[in-house]
C-alpha cells in the first residue's frame, strides 16, 4: 500500500486535506471516496483502506471543513458561518472530481459514516449518476421530532452566542446522552465501540471528540429534515446500489430502525438494489468495533460484486 496526503484546492478557493492510499503496483481496479463523521477525521480509516488497497481499490478520505488537518485549531467543529452544509457538500464534490480525474474509466464507490452518511445521502441526490455504489454506515432516514426541537435550540444558541460557539447543549443531548445508555462504562465514548483500545485511541486523539459549534449542529439538523422526502428521492438513479451497515446497539442509527426507514424510502423511490446489514451488539463505529474484520470482509464482498456489475 502506498500512502500519501495532499491539499486539494477547491473551486471556491478553499482547500481540503486528503488522505490517499493506493495499491502497490499496477493501476487500481476502482476508487472509493470516504466521508467521515462528526468530530473525527479521514486518517482514522487507514486500516479499512489497507484492506481495500489489497483488493485493488484506490482509497481517498478527505478531512471535512472544520475537521482534521483541513481546519485550523480554532476552526475545529465548525463548517462555515453561513451555508455550512452546502460548503461541506462542495468540498466532497471537489474531492470527488479530483478522484475521477485521477482514475478515469474506473468505477467510483462512496462510503459515508454517521454525519458523513447524511452528507452522502444529499450528495447522491445531486450527483448520483456515475456512482458504482454507496455504503452508508451508522446512518438514519428520519431523526424524528427531536430534530426540529434541536434545530430550534441550535438556531437560538447561534443567535445569542454566535454560530462559532461550541455547543455544550448539543453535546449533552447527543454524545453524552448516547454514553448514558451503556453500563458499565469507562469513558464518555464507550458508545463508539466495544473495543477499549479503539475507544482510547479516539479519546486521546486531539482531532477527535471535540465540541462542535451551534452553527454546525444547525446545519446538520436543518439539512436532515427531508432525508426521506419522496419528491427529493426521485432524483436518485434507479440503478444505484446502496448498502447500509449499522450495529444493533448504535444510538445514532437507533440500531436497525434508522437504516430500515431509509431502506423503505429508497425502495419506494424505485431503487432495486438496497441492502441493510445489522451487526449484533455492534456500536456506532463498526470499522473500529470488535466485529471490524467481519464488517470489512463483507464490505469487500459487496464492493467486488458491484465492481463486476459496473464493468459488465
């Protein structure tokens, strides 16, 4: 595996820090672009990338705006002062165009985790054509009535304290609330994984677990208002294959519920190749959970199957 990092200049004048993993020797069979979740970064997918490059995939994982090495220290947890969701989507699209230019005539797959899966749901509505398949990890199709209440609170907090204010309230209602569901627990992030070493890596990583701003939370909660709107979903390519993976104890996806809601919406929109795979007792970060080898092995099977279909 050949590993490198680079800054990719976006059309809007900003840059995205990108982690790249390439197979050793020969041209890649396909490419996969990873969109990470909230309060983490692309480098955390190196182990997954190693397995993928071994199967001939070129793998790219960008650090989203306000995350990882894309962000200055004072910008961690904040997309933008205005139109932050659109800003993040533009960053994803910009990196995708770079990947496509680097690997023309190769199938392109997309992988999104948690917040990254919500961004990908939106991206697929705008640019689903040309995607050989998408994997959505720790995702959901309907955040329920709490979404609207949370959005109102975040907009009020942003108005009173500023969009860049790190929101302790949002953290309490989400991350800390998730932590309280697990007993006994060692840390506030045990909800991420059953593997204590993986949890500790997250806890001690300065680019993980930071408090996100009221503006970012408002962007997220506003954008996810219509995830399963039938009119919007009509824009999805009918031939797009989608795999959803989640742990049965993932508080973000509500176990199986979130992916099943999205599955039904996609099937109703006419997509024929939609699969949900639930891992018993799995938590939020399946690629870092004790079932990670099983998850990675199935992801490779799914990707290989759809790679063959994309080439036929």
